[in-house]
């Protein structure tokens, strides 16, 4: 498993367009969750308790360890934070 770091999700090489889109969505959810948790001013332990996950899981989220989170997991964490995830589909040109 590679632990390379990229300045942008768009720079990270992905095998397929599907992988790239999944990565883009996970990155957007992680940014939104990080912003929400930062604004809430909770400690990692408090956030973990509220969201039903462990403190190390919150640490991984805040540190941007995207490879440790599936799209489903991030949607579940967002829902636990009383956040609603909208889905918008459009053709790529």
C-alpha cells in the first residue's frame, strides 16, 4: 500500500475514472467533516463519542488519511454529525 502525498486529489494517480471519482467524493466529505468538527470546537474524544467512532478514527479523519475511509463510512459519520449529504449527478464534458 502506497502512502504517497499529493497536493491535490486531482494529482493522485487512479487506475480508473471510477476510482478517481470515488476519491474525489471521499476527499470532499472529509473536508466538510473536518470543517464541521473544527467549527464545533470539540476535542477528538468528544467528537468520537458524539459520532460513535473511536478517537483514533477521528484523528485519522482530521489528518486526512483518506485511504482509511470508504464513501459509506464517511456518509455514516456525516449522518451521525446531523449533516445531510446531497448527491448531484451531471455529465462530464
